[in-house]
């Protein structure tokens, strides 16, 4: 198993294949998110460049080996507005951000190669200093521990499907051992809004009084009030699908931040 990380650069992987190495699984963790997530402009040139690189990669993989390609897509961006309904794998795709559009197009490009595509929910708790302020949970913990007010756009009712990173890795590890292809949602299947997250944070910061800054959502950014995944399909595949414990995940993330910020 070869894991590709950090940036959209497939050269190490292609060199790996050119050296005659074979593989059972390649888990694609390249930096599509880093390149597109915080970009509020639908950059068609960037999308074309990314797709071109994936086309070249898949051409190389097809020539060099016959293992399975696992693409980590985004359940939090490809479905778009679902009218407060949980999204399953057959739900229409209606991405409203550059990140979501890019993931949708990559999924389409990969279809002929019979990949395993995982549409993951909002994963939090990364043990990486570069990610301390990414995501609502991480950003909120960081702000509390640095004596800043928590920033909430809107009224705090924005709802997401959250999953702690160790739970996701547990699921991914199980899937690597199964001969499986197709598209699967990965998440908790349970929606929690930002006010729910605040209440869980209060349990970890009983001795700290923190302020919440409710502010109007920036007009230049697309809004998505509700995004929760239907995980029926993946539960039918993994008998021991882990119980997603949001409270425990937040507790662990708080401890990670305390260690990294001291």
C-alpha cells in the first residue's frame, strides 16, 4: 500500500511504478483540498490542470499495474443543498464550491478505472500543527485556548456530519482489506449543528469563559446549511462499522491542541 500525501505531485508515485513495483492499493491523499478549499472563485483553469494531472496518472497506472485506486473525495461538498435530507450515494450531485466541483469532476474521470471512491464527512482531529485552525471544531478549540472569541457565521444552526480522524482511519483500514469498488459515503450519519458543538466544548472548558461572535456570513462565499450523509450502504459492507463518538473525539482533539499550544 502506497500513500501519497501533501501536494498534487504524482511524480514520486510514477517513479515508484517505473521501478517495477506492484501495489494492491493506492490511497490518494494529494492536496486537492489545499489547492481548492479556500478558493472562492470557480477557477476553470485550475480545474483543467488538476484533471489533466489525474488523466496522466491513471494512464501510467493502467500501463504499469492493476491494483485498486482509492480516492478520498468529499461528502461534505459534492452533494450541495439536499433540502435538509441526508444524502445517499445516489443523491444528485450539486456542488457549490470549487472544492466540490473539482471532486465531482475527478470522480467522473476515475469511473472507467473502477476505483473505490470514499465521500467522507467532516473529519476533524488531525495531529498536525498546520491543521490546528482548519475546520469549525479545530478553529473553535484554537480560539478558546488562545483567548479569542469563537466565530460563528449565521445563527449556529449550520449542520454537519462530523467524524474523528481515528474513526475514519479505522474504517479506511478495514476497507483496504476488502475487495470492494464503487462509491461509498463515510461518516456518522448524524447531524450536529454548531451550537451542539459549542455545548460539547463547554464540557471541556468548564474553567474558561469564552465568548461567541455571531456574525453575518460573507456574501462572497457559498452557504450550505445542512450536510449529513446516509451511511446505510457502507454499514452493509462493514459489519463492525465503528460507533462514531463525537464527544470523545472532541475530548481527544482538545487534548491534542493543549499539547501543541503549550
